[in-house]
C-alpha cells in the first residue's frame, strides 16, 4: 500500500502518517502501559524473526502483529511466534496500519537501514515506544531527527546494540573505569567474514514482495534481482556497508569503554578489493577516529577474508598504560598486565562460537537487551542503548563512510559531531527522499 492510498484509506490524513508533517493526534497518545506490553514487529525475514521470538518469550509481553513486505516471511513468522505464545499474532504488511491499534505499545524495527529512522519517527509520533536495530539511521541527519522524535513525544527508543545490556561487558566497563589497565587511550575493533560476489540483475518484482513499500522513504529505483533480502547492504541508496552493518556493534563498545562522545578527526581507507562486481561499499576498510581526550578508535572490516584477529571473527581490544583488555565479540573478556599475563578472565559460557552471524551470535545478549527495553517502558526510564547513545556510536562509522566516499580526512566539531569546513562531505550528512516522505519532527 503506497503512502497516498494508506492515508486515504486509513482516514489518517490529519495525522500526516507517512513521514512529512507528522503530528501527534490524541487518539494515539498512550499513557504508561499495563504490566503487559504489546508489540508489533516489522521486518521478519532474518533478524526480526529472531527478535520476535525473544519478545514473545518475555514475561507479560505479547507480539500482536507481524509486519513484512514479504508475504512468505510474514506467514512463517506468524506461525513461529504463534507456537511460542498462547495467541497467534496478526499479519499486517504495512506496519503503520498495525500502529493504528491503540492496544499496541511498541514497534520493533528490523527492516532495511533506510527504514530505521523514518519508521522510528512514525512510531514515536503515533505514541509507540521503539526498539530499532542498529544502525539507528541511514545518515547522520536522520539520527538527530530520531532523537528529536523520541524527546518530543516522550517515547522510549532503544537501539539494538545488545552488548550494552551484557552483564559481562557492563562489568568490563566498570573495570576500565576503576583503572584496571590504567589510562585507556586506544581501542582496536574488527569484523571479518567470507561474503561472495554480488550481482544485481533486471527482473520483475516477485509476486510475494511489495517493492513499493519496501522502498518506502527512498527515491524510487527499478527492482533488481539480488537486492532482497540482504545484498541491499552494499548499495549506498539503501545500505550502509559493513561498517554500519557490523562495525557499529564493536565501535559502540569501544566508545563506551573509552568514555568518549564526539570525535575531532575521522579518516578511512579501503575499497572493493576482493571482487569486481556490483558492490558500491568497500569490502576492505579501516576507519580511524580521534577524540579530544587524546584517545582513538580503529575499526578494521574485511568482508571477504575470514582470517581471524586474536582468534576471533570480531572483537575489541582496549590498550592502557597498565595493561590490555580483550573482548571477543560476546559477553566475555580477558584482562592482561603489561607483560601479557592474564590477571582476570571473565567467561560467559553462553557466548556463541559463530560471532559473524548476528542472528545467532550473542542471542543471550539480545534477550537481556529486550528485557531492558521492556523494563524501561514499565518504569519510564532511559534504556541501556537510548537513541542518543545509539546515534553517537552510529555517527562514528557514518563519518568513516563519508570520509571514504569523499577520499578526505574529516575535521569534526567535538561539541556535536558535525563536519567542519567541507562542503563535499557535508552533502552526505543527509539524503534525498521520495516525494512526500521527507522526515520531519
């Protein structure tokens, strides 16, 4: 259902339901929910299907709607969730229609990146709390708008950086704050995988896919075989590359551990080196991020070579003047002194061995993160990965991509994270939208 038809048929023209001129009609104004929290889950082909299960298993939580533009994925998820909870959820292709239900308290967003912030803004304006997968936004401007929407409508918005709720990582950051390795001045982060070449071919839109709604706020482009459901990640029009697809997680942990906010300088090198195909984003990339506290974060991404670093496919190493801390991507960490001797080894037996697959990796952390989100709604408190925390971490890798796309080192205002004195780079702070879909708060 395209935007104009949705507005006409739903009778919500006055509410401006789409993205432009959003208003908060009284009919959608929710007070604090009862102890039972009712959610709609949007985007259930992969990560969203896993999240739907996590929410359905939570005490006093009901998944009332499953929403997806893929009829097959939607039907499969409805059946799966119906087996977990006592009540089968309703299927609703357009998540905005599900949000018309005054009984729905929250929206869970696992749609493609170009939908994350726009759907967050819509949900907040309709009086719903939001759990949105990383990255928080497709571009920095959207991240700032998502924060504005959460604050304007007084909604809880949690980004799906589940490590923020990891008991082991909370302990790790506490150890860093207590000075276990002294002054911590650098964090190295990485992600490796063995992705193959991708080619996008002209094709008819499949009968099971609502491609118009899939595009949503993005300017219209012809359907290509190969885009749906995953390889849109490697095209800037919809995706954000490996840096935001996976790098967001470790960079967030690094920023958290270092205790830094906005940077002063960002630079990135790399390219599409492994294959000559249709990827626009780099498969090999480094991002260096410097902060005013004389600290730095380095991220290394290798999408097409799975050789591990420190015997881990992803992770973070913190370097201090009295030692080192290593986190291999899950809820465990090891502390070393300057001689390389282990002085603390914190292990979580539930950590997954396959940390490259985010659907399966760290599921124990996702359960904790979902529980934190629900607790935050019930107690009207900021969640562990509030949208402002999410934006600041997402912004770091977004700035890395902007540096890579322009081929320039970026000078950054450490007060707000904005790009300084670079018109070419500043053009990538936001994006163009399909007519009538411009996000406004």
